[in-house]
C-alpha cells in the first residue's frame, strides 16, 4: 500500500449516524439542567468579596488549568497526572480531526498526517 493512500474508515459498520446527533439533544438538555441546578445552589449564599482583579484571576485560571505546578511537586502523582492530562488533550485533538474529516469532508485523515498523528501519536497517547 502506498503511504499517501493510508486512511481509516470512519463509522465502520454504523448505518444510522443521525441517531448520534439526535441523542446529543437530550444529553445536552440533561447536562444544562444539572449545571443550572449547580449554579442555583452556588448563588444561594451571600456573595463572597472579590479582592482579585479580573485579569489576574484569568491568568491564575490559565496557570492552574494548563500547567498545574502543585500536582507536579509530588513525583508519582505529578507524572501520572501529566500523562493523563496530555493524553486527553491529544485524544481531544484527534476527535476534532475526525469530526472535520467526517462532517466537512476535508480529507485530513489521509497519507502521512494520518500515519504519524492519527495512527502513531494518538495510539501511543491512548496507552498513557
């Protein structure tokens, strides 16, 4: 097989793809209902005084979400967390690539990109 023709069949043996999108509606509704209940519960108490400026709060959010320094202080927990975190980021990117290839017929999942990213890097990160 020629490397430029390498690809993976998407939706193998699944005939009713529309059902996946139909089931997305009640799933999103249930998630929205749960979030609204949580926000109502959080708003029940008195407001907490906010002494940190919004720009600094946003920077701290990014700092703790993207590179959690406290978790990395403990060797085993930090390495385990880093492996899981990076694997989820890579698997999310791979799912986005599959969505673009399938829904928008971009042809991204063909050839060398498929072999290196979708087949090698994604499979290795899934094992992490």
